[in-house]
């Protein structure tokens, strides 16, 4: 048996989906599932299901009847009705199942473990548990608060996922997600910056400004604020004007590469060069020129953070030196 609340409230068996027809039933099961393993006082249940919404004064007998409906549904899904039990001393109800039985708590557990182990596949699987808005078919004020926290956890998982994709040189997997996940991006500047970095690594740095302006407009429409922070605007500008090179890992037997990860693509007897500008850790600007002669790599760095200087890394000499004539 599985209880799902990342979307409509549903109880799943191996081969069937059981839905609860009454809004109050769905609200009751959703509330107990969010608080799985913890007793919820009867007064809290009555308040959140009926009183806070200005509905007719509930009777304890009504709550008991709805608890019975949920127990029956759990049994039809292969579970046991006693998993939803009453605690007489606290006058509370408790959903006493493994938290992993509830998709939301399994999502939290899996994303936490995936982040600790830097496990991309596990993150993908955890995010796939989302089927829509949490408790989508429940309309109560307390649900809005829960959704706010649930979406914040989802955005953190997305940020971790995109960080790992960028670390592994799989930046091309992020841009196709920017449209479908726009609702998440407009709530979190971390996702905006990671998406912009993926565009830059994919050679699409010229698209960053228009895309970021669109997201900033949606942010202002949503919150009435001023849009992006100054720090975010500065980092976006840097990605546009100084896009990073490709991050795809290079095989060990490839031709020599420059510091930006690009292959010099030089063969025996060829002379070539590539140019790269960057900013040092101390904030100064440096220019590096890469090239090679007869398959050997060399580099020149001009104007690093410590002051203007010229550094040349010449190719190592092999064999006997030529006699000058």
C-alpha cells in the first residue's frame, strides 16, 4: 500500500488506485499523511477540516465515520485498518506506517540521501514522485502552508540536480527543462543562475539576457518586488560577456587541451593557438593564449591578479637539441 499526496490524494495498491470521494476525507488523510508517525489531536483535525473554513460545526461522530472510510480504503489497497488508530490518552489519531509509505516523505528521504552521496539517478527518481501540486484536490488554508514548504524542498532538490549535471559536464540536459520548470525558477534565483550557466556552457550565452529578463518580469508580477538581486544581475552579465568553455570531460588519449577544456586540435607539424580570458580568484583579469608546435602544448598568461606580467610555459624538450648554425 502507498499513500500519495504529491498530486491528488490517493491510496495505491499493486494494481489499483483508490480515491476518496469526500473533500473532508481527503483532507483528513492528507493531514495524517503529512504528520505520519505523529499523533494529531482531534481538536486540530476538527479545526483544520471544518472550523477554520467556517463550515458547519462538526460532530465527533462525523470524524469517526470518516476515519472508518479511510480504514476501509486502506484495507482494499492491501493495508491494515489498524494502521490508522486512535490514541485515547491524547485524544488523537495516528497514521502509524513507515514514512516511506507516503510519497512526500519518501521524496524527502531520497533527496536527502541523494544529496549526501551526489547520486544523480536517485535525485531523478525522487523528483519523479511529483505528479502535480501537493494535495491538489484539497482546498483548505493549512494546505497552502504545507505546499509552500513542499515546493521549497523541491526547488532545493532541483538545484542539487542541476549542480551535479554541471559538475559532470551534462549541461545540455538542463536547457530543455527551463520551460517546463519555469514556475519553480521564478521562485528561486539559484535555479535562474544554474539555468544561465547551463545555457552558457551549451554555447547559448546570447540567449541568457532575454530569458533572464522574462523570468525577472514574472518575479515582479508575482511579488511586486524589484526583480533580480544586484549580485544575480552581475553574475548573469559575466556569463554573457565571458561565457565558460565546454565542460565535457576529455578522454585521456586526446590531443592537448587548454585551461578552458577545449582541445587544441593540433597535429604533428601544425601550429595553432586559442585565446581565453578569465577572472582570477583575487578579482584581476588575465588573458591566456594556448597553442602548440609539433604536437607540444604551450601557454602564455598576461596580466594576472598579482599585477601585469608575462608567463610563458614552453613545451618540454625531447631528444637531442639541434646544433645552432
